[in-house]
């Protein structure tokens, strides 16, 4: 095949390859993606959230520093063992204690 025939074929191949770059969004509705963006925004916690009549949790810097120091020395105080309640086979709730 001669070089003069290859140039139009190469140009045609390039044009066919670039046709995939056409903006496909022109056929979509203007609100496309709003639901996804709203769902995403609903799942993001606001670090500066303020609620009326809800006290902010307090922090104790001295206690936190002691805990960090114990952690660094591998002297962590284990939390107290907690028990859970269970439901017996008759549907009544039992008090805290080991499950039967």
C-alpha cells in the first residue's frame, strides 16, 4: 500500500478514535447526579455541628495525658467486664448476667 493511501486511512482512524471523546452529558437531564450528591452529603459528619440544649462533652487533659503515658509504657488499665442482658426462650427479658 502506498504512503498516499495510508494518510487518509490514518486520518479516518484518528477521527473514529476521537469520536469517543464527544460530550455525552448533553443528553442527560440537568438534575442528573443530584441524588448521589445528596446521599453523599448526608453521610458526611459535620465536625463543627452545634445542637441546641445539648451540652458539649467535657475533656480532661490531665487524665488523657496519664492514659497516653500508661499506653506508652504498656500499662493500660483494662476496662471493667460488662455483662449483657439476654432474652429467654419464652420471650421475657432477663437481667444482666451470663447468657444461658
